C-alpha cells in the first residue's frame, strides 16, 4: 500500500495526524509563497479568483452547485448563523461529545431546547418536536461515523432539518451534501488546505438564513457594496461569505484540486485500508480501539499518554481525552502504519 500522492508531499516525520491538521501539497505551498512575495513587491494578483475556484472545487467534491456554497473561515461562525435562524424554544438534537464549534453556538442561545444523546441513538431520538439535528459525520474525538441514512430518514419523517459537520470526513469519506439541509467543513484537515478556509452548504432557497455577518463581499456586486449598508445581497450562498483569508484560499485551490484528481472513492479505499491495517496490528499487540468500523480515524483508549514518546520517535499522532488518535490519509503508506506499530510495541 503505497502513498497515493506521489511527490506532492515531503513530510519529515511519520505523519499520522490529519485529524488535527492535514499536510499541504507542494503546489499549494508554492502558490502561497508566490502570493506573499507578490504582495511584498506591490504586485498582488486577484486572489478572489482563488476563492471562487476553491468554492467550485468544494462544491463538486460534495455534490452540490457552487451557488449553494458560502466561503468563510470558521465552523463556529456558521453554526452560529444557523442557530440564530431558529425560532424561540426550537428543539436541537446533538450528539454527546461532539465538537464544541458545532454545538456551542446552539447552547449559548438560552431560548433553544438542546437535547444531547449518544451518537448511536441520534436517529431514534428524533421526535415531532425536533427542529434541527446537528451532528459531525465523523467524530473528532474517536473517528466514529454517524449513520446519516438513518438520521436523515428520521429527520424527514418528523419534519426536522439536518446540519452536518463534515470537517473530519470531507476528502476521504464519500458524502452527498444535497441530501442535507446544511453542511459545514473546515478544509485544513482532509481537504489539504491552509487554515482559514471553511465552507457552508445551504439549501437552494438559502434556508431562511439572515446574513448577519454580511459585509461587502456578501453583496451581489461586491465592489459596488463597499460603502454604507449592502443594499443587494448576493442571490446565491455567497451572501453568507465572511471576508476571506485570501492567502489561505490561494493555497486551498491546490489541495482541493488534488482531492478531485484522485477522487474521494480512491482516497476512501486507501485511507480505510491503512486504518484497518493499524487495527489488525493493535489486536496483535493486545490493544482494542474505539469501535469505529470504516473510519480513517483510529482512537485507542489508554494510549494517549504515549503521544510525546511517539513524537520524539518521529511519529505524529494526537492525544484526545486519554486516547491515542491516529488518522490515515492519501500521503500515508503501509510503512507508516508499521512504523507506528513498531514504536508502540517497544
């Protein structure tokens, strides 16, 4: 099992920490460096073209028109936008232990009714009073994958909407955003973008959202919307754009292009095969990971304290709530898995 990435990456460690932050491809690194140099020389190009290229690429990856995708920089900001759109005493159903940037914006609205249940019970917990189900497709803490088919079916049966955070899934796990009302993702993990890139998917009718964070970039004609209030917001999801971190988007288009070139299905097969190889090795060593079949993220209870030791040995993983979390992506190979197992066995 060789890397899928060829010469696009040059890690100097055994890097198994994509769930924290993905590596940047060489083309993206060069593009950002060139853009910085151009700014320093006073000849910066049109980096908004990179925003549009990145938006379009993400839209293709998750299967929706670019008109449904807003570009920003934070999951929490977009979760807050959706939270603010809900009526008083609306019931929001979330998964126990889900990532704070997704759930906190709903909790800070004291007039919402928040119900929290274990991830595996989410679908059966939807009821007629549920307004919104908000969940991460792949859990950050341990890689468990939500049963979206069951959640969507239950939500539709009771008239609830779905809001899915695909930050830990987009790029390795096939996902159709057209099946959900809202979706959000940071792109600095599995989508191989710099930090500062986040996408929000909204319905074709824009989901009854108000552009509370609207600035000039949210105007239908941005350069005519620079002074005074914006009088005409974009007719697409671009009305929810947050003024972009342009240098990040310069690099983003290259990471997204690589995911498109390889194809999410191929990346999924590669990543999950490596994760399964690690699970098999853990079994031989007498360790039992969190049950997360089909996930590219493997979390091992009780081994989180070994993260500093692994880092000193040149193997980069995470310590999450006492668990050792390893994440396998397109630039990893079987040799990387075996190196991690070798250090753990020592």
